């Protein structure tokens, strides 16, 4: 029996109870699903290809900046217009192409801070419009990240958004405890280290508040996470704290589950495999991957351009002859594909590290 056996929709974008079943299956079998930040059709297919070949589910997500890029850098983002249009366009594209890869896909959006809430509002408008026609939301899930705000306001506001998502059985991810570092315009490089570690009482409060509204939620809890890539030893992760959070919630609510909370691992780029596995063992079902993927995609194109420098410097003329055409070298389908290959290989590595490979 594999993960697809618990899903009613076996391939393409999954929603509602299928998302819940997938995360339950991952938690039970102790694997986590990589969430890959995508910014173009090229990064989408690179991710899907790796997941298909590894017989794995995958999460594809757009950040606010990535969504604006998907729309095109020439589109104004006043009032989050480009980010809304780009994320909706990405969603429709992913919905169209994902079934061709024969795997289940969770369609997600990444960090939405307080100043970006109009972006989330616009996407929820699109979700509700799609729901009226198809009886399901456009996106499988969204993330609201109010971790920089006072805890009470964070939880109360997250609850209001979950109330809006709940009738569509839409998943909502929230963050408590700040993820340090910088990513996609969200800069927390100067925060106090104490803010990087979430307290068990906060996790219980969130669980009690949100579970009254809907079962479709997960928590990105801070255990020293930092966005970006750092030398080993520079980031002090404590995934064992997630285990203590699970024990605290289990005891408080009298749950029969050893791990009643769905956790998410943010700021994982550069972490050791053992740190990932420790976190997964404590109920992490989703791991965000952005920085490593950007570098992997860049490396394929970089190496191609360096190796083919004499073939892409001019339209005609190369070491094989001054009248030799270079179109087959500078055609974007050639060098962009090199980026897809290296990114796909990095996704495959994550699928193996997180024990996702072969779970379908």
C-alpha cells in the first residue's frame, strides 16, 4: 500500500481531504514532502519530473515575489496585482500540466506576512470563485506568516483566515516563532535568537484555537531555523523541541496520537540529512526548499554557458568554423533545459533524503 492508495484523486492537484490523508500518511510512515518554490513553467516541470521518476508526491509553491515573477517583471505590483495574477496563472498552469506526470501534487503558496495580506485576500477571492464552479478551491493550501507580530494577534488573525478557508476544506499553514535569515524579500537577519524557538504553550494554544475551526492546518514552528545557506555549525537547530511540543499537546488534549500536530520545516537549506530526519521523526510532513533549488538551477545554466562560451558569444562563427551557425547552442530550449536537469537532480536528492521517494 502506498500514499496514492489513500487518495481519492491519484494524480494532479489534490485538495481537501486528500491533502489531509496525504499528510496523515506521511506522518504515520515518517517521511516529509519537499515543498519546492517555483517561479516559472521551467522550474515547475523540473520539480514534477523528479517526483515522477522517484514515484513521490510533491508540493509546488509560489512566494509573493515568485508569483510576481510568474506574471512578468513588466507588470506593476501595486496592491499586489502582479502577485495575485501570477499566482493564479501558476495555479492554472500547474493544474493543467500536473496530471501528465502521474503523481499527486499539493498546490501551495509561501510566506504571507502582514504587509502582504492583500495578496492572500486576492488568492482567496480566486479560490472562492473557482469553488463555486468546481466545488473545490483553486489552490490546495496557503501559508499565512504573521510570526513577526504579537502572538495573540497572529493566532487570532490566522483563525479568521482559516474560517474563510474552512468551507472549501482548504489547508492553511501558519508560522509561530520567526525563521531567521533572508528569503525573497522577507528579512529576519537581525532578530533576537530567542525568537527562533517556539514555546510548547504557543503550539497548544494554536492547536486548540484552530482545531475548533477546521482540521486542515499545519504549524511552522521555530526550532532555530534560518533561511539561506550557512556553513555547518553556524545555525543551531533543535528539532528535538518539536518532539516536546508533540508530547505537550498530546498530554493536554488527551490525544491517542503520538504526534497530533502537523509540523513544517522552514529554513532547511544547508541542513544535515540527520537534522531533517530528526525533525521528520517528530511530525514534520513538509520541508521547504528554495535556496538550494535556486543554486541548482543556476549551476546547470552556468556550467553550460562556461563550457559553450565560444558557441554562444556570436550568432555565427565558433571553433568549428567562422561560418558555422550557433543556433542550436543559444536556443533557450537547450540551455534552460540544463538548468532543469540540475534542479531536477537536487529535487530527487531531497526526495531521497526525506524518505519521500517510492512512497506512491
